[in-house]
C-alpha cells in the first residue's frame, strides 16, 4: 500500500530545545557539529561522544552533568548505553589503528582522575584492514557485540566485558559490499541480521545452526542508518528508496511503498521515524566508498523531510520539512529528539489520546479512530463512545445499516433511547429490530424494549423471528412478552412462553380466552399437580364444561373422589420407518417445541403418522402403577356451582361421588340433596315414560329409613317440582298421614284421597271425619267418591268418631249431600240410640234395686241382733267350740285359728281380700281425684266423652273438696 494514500495527521507537538547557558558554555555547545560525533540516550541521560574522545553526560535539563576523557586517540564514533544500568560502551576510531572498544561503569569513580571506571578495553580486529566502522549492535547484557565495517566484514565479540574476563573475536561474515547495518534478535537461537548495500542476510551465531553460512533474505540492501530493530514485535525494519520492509522470524514480512531516498530510520513506540534526505541531482561516477558514506559537503541549506509513520494502522502521525539535514535521532523521557546538522535539537512530544481522537473526529475518520483506540487499549466505555460517534455520523449520511452495526458494538455503554429514537421510522424497522434483539441478548432490555420489539415483529408479521426470539431464551420481561403476543394474535408463542416459565394459570387463560382450545386447556390442567390443577379447574370450570363436557366431568370426578393423577405422555414403541419416509414439516414453533398439552406433532409425515404417537389421554391408565399423589379432597358442594346449565353432567358427578367409600356425613347429605333436586329437575323436562323413570330415581333416593336428606328439603323440592310422591313419602315416614290426606284434598285428587284414606285410615281415624267433609264439599267430588261416602259414614258410626249431631252438622254445611244419602245412617243411628237408652234404663233400675238392698242390709246390721248359725270353723273346718269368734259377715272361727293379737281388731280372713280390693279401689279414686291431667288425657282419647266424664264423676274427680 503506497504511503501517498495514507492519511496525514499532526499527532505530535514539536518544540525546539533551548540549551542552558552556563558559565563555560559547555552545555550550549554540546550539540555543535564540530564537537559532536555520536549520541545515545538511556537511564534518564543523554550521552554525547565528541571528536576529541570526550564523553559528555547531559541531564533532563540538557545540562552537562559530567565530562570525562574516554579515548586518547581518534573520535568516538560509536556509543551505547545499556538501558537500566550504569554501563556505557564506546568505540573510538583512528584509521591508522584498530578501533578501540571500552566499557565504562558510570557509577564507579576512579579516585585519581574522578572519571568513571573503565571495566574493559578491547581492540576490534578487522584483519588489519583500515576501514571505518559502519554499523554497531550489542546485546543488552553486553555478552555479544557485532561490529560492521565498510569493507564488508562483520566481527562478533563474545565474552565478559563487564568483569574483564576476556573476550573472543571472530569475523563471522565478509563481503565485497559495505556493511550498512547489524542487529541482534534473541530467542532460542541468537540471530544476527546483516545489511549491505546490496543484500539483507541472517546469520545464526549461537544455538542451532551456528557456524552455517549467512542466509540471504533479500538481494537488495540499504544505506547506513536505514536498518533498525523493533523491540515491540521483534521485527527488523529496513527502509530503501522504494519502500519500508519488515523482516520477521520467518523471513520477509509486509512492505509499504514509500518512494524516495532514505537517510535514517528509528522506532519510536508504535511509529517508524523516517528521515528523507534532500533531493540530489543525478549521480555521477564516484567511488563506492563515497556512495556509501554519503557526501560530507555543507548541506545546511538543503531541506530534509521527517515523518512518523504507523505502519499497523497505515497513517502518518507527523510529517514536516526541515531546512537543515538531520544528523541524529534518539529517544528519552518518552519523547523523540531530532538533532540537525546546524546543532538544533527538536523535541517531538506525542499528543494525548483524547487530543488525537478529537483530530480524527474533526475529519470524520471514525474507522481509524476505532482502530487507534483499540490499539491503544482504551477501556470499553471510551471505545464505545467512538463507535457511537461513528454510528451518528453514518446515520446522518444515510448509511443506516452500517450505523446500526456501530451502535450494536457500543451497546454496553449506550443509552438505548438515544439509538431507538433514530430508527423509529417504519422504513428502518429492521434496524430497530436488530438493535432491540441485541439489547435482550445483553440483558439490558426493559419492559418497554420488549414491548417495542414484539410490536415490530407483529407489524412485519414476522412469525419466524418472533418464534426464534422466544425460543432463544433471551432475557426479557415475561409478562410483557406474553401480553404482546396475545395482543398480536400469536397465541401459540404466548403459550410457549408461559409454559416455559411455569406460568400455568397464564397458559390455561391463553388457551381458553384467546386460542379457544378448550380441549388443550383441559388436558394441560390434567397434567398439573393437584394443588395447582384445582384452582385453575375451578376458575374455568363452566367454560370447560360448556365445550368439553365429558372430559371436564371426568376430571371433576377424579379430583373429588381422590383418584386424580397428573397425566403424562407415554410414548408407544415405534415401528421401523420405511426408507424414503417423509419428515416432519416444521410449520411453526409449535411443530418442533413439544408443549405439555400437545400429544403429537401438528403435521406428522405420512411415514411416521401411523407408527408413532404420544398417548396423553390414557396416560393415567397406562401408568396405573403410579402412586396417586396425596392431596386434600375438597368438599363436593364446592363444585356444585360449576355444573350450572349442565344437569346431566352434574348427575354423573354426583352419582360418582356417592359411589366413593368413607364419604363424610355432611357431604353425603349435600350429595343426596343435590342429586334428588337434579332428578326432579330432569324429570320436569321429560314426558311420559322418561319422566316416570327420573321420578322413580328420585323416589328411590328418599325411600327407606334413615335417608340422609333433610325432610324439609325434600318437601320443599318436591313441592317446587310438583313431585307428589316425594311429599307423600316423606310425610308418611314422619307420620304426617293427615297432611298426606290433606295434600290430596287440597289438590282435589279424590282418588288419591280415597287411597290415602284406605291406607292410613286404620292408623289415623280422624281421616274419616275429614274425608266426610271433603266428599260432601263439592258435587263433583261426591260423584267421584261414589260408595266411599257410605263406607266413611259406617266407619264413623262404628268407631264413634263423630256424634250423629256432628255428622248432621257436617253434612248440612252445604247442599251437596241429600237426605237420601244419609237416610240409612240416620235410621241405624236412631235405632241404636233407642236400644242403648233402653239398656241403660234397665241397668239403672238394677243398680237402684241393688243399692236399696245393700242399704237395708246395712240398716239391719246396725239395729237388729245377728243370729250366727255356723257350726264349724271357716278356717279349720272343725266343730266350733269356745272360744269362738263370729263376724257380721256370718263367718265363724276358732279363736286359735285367727291368730289375733291383743288390742288389735281382727278382720274376717275370708272377706279380707275383697275388703282390701274395695279399700284400694277407693283410695285410688281419692288419689285420682286430684289427677286432672289424667282426666283430660282420658277424655281426649275416649270415644264416649260423656261416659268418661261420668266415670270420673263417680271416682270423685268432680267432688268439691271438704273443709276440715
């Protein structure tokens, strides 16, 4: 790549160094061309080798801090300071003698001279050939030095020069071309790079390959000062008239075209410092040596070019034209220094990173700024700032796609709203989607971002991207994503998200409210744990029963009978698929992401549809060995409201619950009551035989003893449903026979009334008077009753249920019954009354005669003497002899047979039992005289009320109490 296409910047601040004026003028004249011959830097000092063999050491203030005589003969042509140490190596040359190498310890002072201590001195061997040194290089520890001569020879010095333990010299290379540069590369092998005017070579001096001839890397050489070593990457940099070349371990590296002669090259940080000499006229025939060393004319008025290049990022950091030619380049204190032939010293201070970036921003060179910052190792925030600026620039230019790429790279430190506002235009929706997706990938998305992204998908109707986004598992707000999918009509995706995050209630809500997939919703509920399934089942019970009656009823039965088990898919073993069989056609996300409520693929292929399936509905049967999970079985009445408008399913549920064992007593009552009501409700919707069938079922529920249904509920429900059999049955069980009869009479059901009368009349005799009143209440009823009226009158008459007068009063209430209908009853009654009166009169007369006889007998006993004619003892039967005891009852006894006690009246043993009975009877009458409750009870139960009153009157109940 030609340098002419590289961007040129001014990344360096250039200032001329003002040398201090001391008393002797030594510091100010240090860089005078007449004194200075070579220069180097290191360890915070500058070291200057002069033509007279002196070495001057300058501080950071460019003040000479030390001067010492290093060599007695010849100028110091080479000088090297070992960085980080106090060691200094100098070489002086005198063409009449071999060059002399000295190593100095600057921290050790000779007491006699006050100069630094010279650690070693060595004459450099060049085969006694008097040629100047053209190149010099050392290792950092001074264990090896390489010296190149203008005659093409290279001498390598090995040894311990620091401790002066001797050193060996060997000419390792000879050539007819002058040596223009030597550089060491350390590694497993120590390699020496050689440059001549015509070639670039490498020579292994230690390690594997040592002793082998030099290897030619390139058949083109370079000038003196045009070869250097880049410590950062270990490459050798060579500049020639055509380009800048790099040489690495594997040989030649990249080259950068840069036309023009080159004078000096140096490495300053990431930059290649390059000095281009003044342009000269066409060369004349001169000696090789003259071409090599260059002209030493006075070129003070010829201009040179100095440039700092970054070959990695391919830009020119600084370039300028110098009036005077450049003599030396050196680096110290983080700056680059340039010394001209006229003795001027310029400092090149690199601008700060931010200053350089601002320069790039001003020229809209954002790509270079990004690369520049990356190479400088800036933090992420700074790098993202550059990317964001670059994105803004591209957005203004209308390059939206590339701009978005920059925003995506800077997403970690960018406020999303700044970018989103730029791409809200519908034409840029794809870019907006890309950015929003990246926000979610970096877990930086908010609820609003998720909403916006899903809206974008919906606007584009891009189902594939929506499903990919959902499937990716990217972090996003679940509630927002589901809400947006539902609003956009992407119900399957909403279900997938809810299921993936165990939002069971949300899954069911979407399936029912949005997708209307009621069977899938019910199947999903059936796969949940009992404690999760129950609230969802109750929430959507009516909807599920409306659309999935049998399955919904079954899950209710399973749950309320304790047999609920979550369903699981049971794969059936598949047959071997025929070759060439079809594959699944993935139409959308639900085709390849198994949802828990789906049993099989949406679009199975012909080759597999008949061979493979997932059995979900019968999973409970297939896994019958699976243990039933334990859960609290709810009260059955909690499910009753769910079956509104579904009586048949409700009946199935109730019957199944009643078949369960160990049902709680209160639950049994609820179940029986509800089932009885549903039987009656269903019967009312039927006709004929079907109606009688349901009524028979209802009757069986309440037939028998100890039915669990409350009688009042049965009566109420039967009344509301006009179920007379139920009312009758309950009243019968409770002994309410009169109510049963009255229910028939109130309904004017004469046949029923007659039936009830015949069934219950023997136990409830008061039904007959009621029947009499009912039969004679209406001519139609009387006609329906027929001969039953005579039966009723006969029963009333036989059992004395009503007095004849009462019968007459009842019949006379209305004009329904005629005299002819009751003629026989009246005649029989009158005849019977006459007979009873006659009998009573005879009985009264006999009682009266007996009473008079007893009364007369009592008078005779009290007023007339008694004659005792008995001759034998009534006890022993022997003849009476004195002493004898006679009683007025005409019984006589031996005194000894009576066992009488002194002063105790003796009672006739024969009459004692009868007398005791009379006394007990009398006492009982006296006691019962105060028992009014007994009298009332007897009167109430008696058929002959007057006879009962007479009886108790005779007992003295109604006798007025006597006052003592």
